[in-house]
C-alpha cells in the first residue's frame, strides 16, 4: 500500500510540474485578476453595490475559469501521455494503470488547488482594497467552488480515459453546463405534459453530477433563499456538499481506471 501511494505521489508531482509549465494557465490567471479589476469598475459605476458586484464577479470567476481550466487539464494531460507514446514506457514499469489514472488526477488536483487559491487571494485582496469585510459566507462559497472545480476535473479525466481530446472536451463541457442547470432543467421538465419527458429527465439528471449544489448563492435551499451577500448556507451543508463531490470524484476515477485498464495502446 505504501509503495502504491509512493508511485501515485510521484506521478502527481510530475503532473504538477508538467501542468505548471503550460503558459495558458498564466493567461487564465491574468484573466481572473482582470475580471476582479473589472468588478471594481462596475462596482464604482453602480450605486451602493460595490460589495455585491465584487463578490459575485470574484466567485463567478473562480467557478467558471476554474472549471474550464479543469476541463482543459483533464483532457490534455492524460491524452498527452498517449499522444507522445510515453504511456508505453510508463505501463511497462511496475505500476498499475489505476495508479496512473489516480496519480494524474492528483497532480491536476494540486495545480487546480493552487490556481483556485490564487483566484481567491486576488478576489479577497480586491475586497480588502475596497474596504469590504470578508464574511464567513465568502469562505464557504470559495470552498464550494473549489470542490466544484475538482469534480469537473474528474469528469474530464473520465471522458479522457476512452475518448479523443476534442470529444472529451465537448462531453465534459456539456456535463458541466447540465450540472449547473439541473434545477432549471427539472423545473422545465415538470411543466411538460408528457410523462415520458418528465421520467426521462429525472433519470438523466440522476446520472449527472449536480454541480448546482456548489453555486447556490441567489437560489433556494430547502425552500429558503440563500445569498453570499446575506443569509448563506450552514457549515453542515458545505460539508455534505464536499462529501457529495468526493463521492462523485471517487466513482468517476474508479470507472475511468476500469476503462483505462482495458485500453489498448498499440
């Protein structure tokens, strides 16, 4: 077990170093900082809404850019080993294929965690610059956004385990959009008169990660409206959502490992 953890950790560190050399990530970081600066400008143009705009834009940037980066890394880093044919040298070593998949994911999780931390620091620095108090709700929202990003990365790794980069990116992006819109899709299906449509929609949503759970500000939870600008969710909700994310991540990596184990690289 210790040897297995060591191999996965070595793969994770190698993946982290490989991802850190991708210049696109630095461009995304600049975009997030620019979005926060733009939020300051929007806040100044609005009347007494500086705090609201700064929080909304900052959290939206973490969720959107973090998830898009997760899709890019999940699709690129796994397939690049196959494209460069370095996968042949890796699988010929005493390493299980599931260890390779999990190790690559852990490396992606490390670089994504660093990026989310940098996104959050940029947002918090601008909030502090504007003299806006950093509330507990903001910390909870950042933690939920981080778990969303890690879940999206697992989705991308799952599709990348058996498909091409282009299709994997399309599938992962579609699942991200569906997961974010689950309440709206469900509400639209409930208004349909067709029993078949309602049943099919419910089944489809059961096999899609409910990413809406991680971005609920401005929505309702258990019938009560919640907002990062006022009454937000409890820590119990946050921990439950984190557990939900970890369950999906574990399940997706398990299926990806099983698929990757049967994949032929000849």
